[in-house]
C-alpha cells in the first residue's frame, strides 16, 4: 500500500487541478484593461462612436438615472444619449471619468469581471462638482477582442 500512496496523491492533485476553471493570463488581463481604458478614454473625449464600439453586440447597463437600465444592440448609444440629455436638462457639463486601482480584474476563459472605484468630475451650473462611484464591468472575448457585455455605475 505504501507504493500506491504517492500515486494516489499525485492523481488526486492532477484531477483537482484539471477541474479548476482556467484563470486568464497576464496578456488576457492586459486585453481586458485595454478595452476598459479605451472605453473610458472615448467617454472622456466625448467620442460616442468609439464608446459604443467597445460594447458587445448585446449589452446590459445599469445606472443611477432614468430609465436606470438599457439593454440590447444599441444600449451603449442609447445610454449615451440619455446621459447627455440628462446632463443638459440639469445644467451639467460633460465630465471626465478617472478609474482608481482595480478592486477586481478576474479573467476566466473568455469572460472577465472587473470592479473599480471611480470619480466623475464635471461642472454643475458652472461650479466644479464630483461624484464618486463603483464602476463594475463584465467583458466577453470575441474574435474582435474583448468587448463590454455589461456594466453598472453605483454612486457612493
């Protein structure tokens, strides 16, 4: 029995390792971050076309202004239009998003989950203003690269 013990331990360890989902490599994390940073950069430049291009063909969005949720093929563009209209209605300028250090960036196969503290700076009726929030994004990897499949902003 002593001869079989190392074999059994080795096989058990191999089975356990093979049953764990693959966690992404550093290059996968880099690709995820490139998509997120590209989308934020597009937002900060006011480039709706580039912003929408970072979104998957069907995306879901949750944000803190009506109608609070957007989904489908035009969700990113529809959100942008609603955000811009709300800003104009409330006397807000277009602002800038700054991401803090990621709380999570997890890549498993063709899926990624990320959470960031974030700050949105803008002007409210001509006076400097700032909102702090949590920006959560889910991405999927396609033949076109990493795309945003869902995101939400929660003010804190």
